């Protein structure tokens, strides 16, 4: 395999613009939204805790998610030198080993901020950091497997950030209502992450990445992703009814029904319609998350 240009001569610090591009701000929204849903589900008023909420969203997005993007680009630098040579590292705009040092620095900064926010937050952030490195770095490199890779990202971006948002405002371990929602929406996010693999089927096949579309074909992989996204939401709806929140359950049901209609279009041509579904179906999934968070915000006691 061709190696990325080392650019040993360019040892000066990279520009702020190149570093920001490496951090990929567009990817920060999902974990920040999940953190917000976790904070809402805690039932704790935001007003007196605005500083904590802002600090937590910075931890979830620019720091933790940003660090994971730098880690990923550093360990993908040789492949990117072939497929996407204009990215900051292979292009030399992030020279030498600056990419590695930035990955370490942002990971460390995220953990320092998490430690300042409390031991439970630190535990969640530490697990997320471990998963981000395991996703990208050898020898584990979970991203090469279509089941393990999306699972690692879904747990980090959805489950752990939801848990962290609730734990931060509660100042304690979240109750079973919150843990159930965090776990279910994290499981469903596996299907959401699979949607990103349809745009790179041929490249993944050539590079030995066994994504679900590569392993099972686009149509079967799309059906798997749809089931994985839909089933946890059905369980959420049943739980909301059981917890005495029929209006919220009805709203989440409405969001799911529209998703099911969109899924019919997705499975007809996954490679073509996956970006469209990301804009339509995933937005409805996110609105369902917030609705469920609002539903449990006032429940108070852990269910038996």
C-alpha cells in the first residue's frame, strides 16, 4: 500500500483552519443531541444548571467527538492518501506527526474536562474514548467489521452521551427509565450508522472493510438497518405506554410510522436514497429521542 506523504519538512504548527477541518464540526451534532436528551430526561431544571449543560455539550461534541474524528483520520491517513488526498493529514496541512499528537491532546483534554464534571461523567467519557481508539486503531480496528464498528460508534455517540447528560445534572447514577431509553436508542443508532456505509461499498470492498453492505449486499443490509432502527423504537413506545405516558408514546409512534414509509423508499435503492434517509428518517428518529426524554423527565422513581 502506498504510504501517505510524510512531509517531514513541514514541522510548523498547523493552521487553526486545518485543525478545525480535522475535528469535523458537522459530526458533533448527534452526540450533542443525545447529551441534550439525557439532560432533559433527568428532569432537572436547566436554568440553574446552564453552565453544566454547556460544559457537557462541549465535552460531547468538540472534545470527545472531535477527538474521535482526529483519531480516525490519523489511522486512516494511508488510505486517505489514495482516496481523499485533500484531507488535512494526507495533504500535509497537518504535517508530520501532528495528527497523532492532536488525537492524544484532544482525548486527554476531554478526559480532563470529564473529570472536572464528576466521577460518573469521567467513567462515561473514558469508555467513549476507549471505544473511539478501538474503532480506528490497530490491533482492534473495529471499523473493519460491519457489526462491531457501527456498534462502537452508536454506543459512544448515543448511549454514553445520553447517560452522561442525565448523570451530570442528577449528580448521581441515572435510574432505570433513563438507562432503558439510552440503551434502546443506542441500539437503534447501529442502523443509523450503517447508512453511512452505502456510499463507500466499492472502496470498502477493495480495502477489506467488511461493512454490512459489503457482507450482505445493499438491499439485505438496508433491511437489516431498518429493522435495527425500528425495533428499539417499538420497545420505547411500549415502555412509554407502560409508564403511563400515552401521549408521548403516540407522538413517538407517529414519528416511527413516517420512518417506516421512508424506509420503503430506502430499501428500493439504498446507495441512492441513504443520504436522503439520513436527512428525513434520522431527523424523525432524533425527534423521537427528545419526545421520549420529555416523557420520563417527570417520572421520578425507578420502575420496579
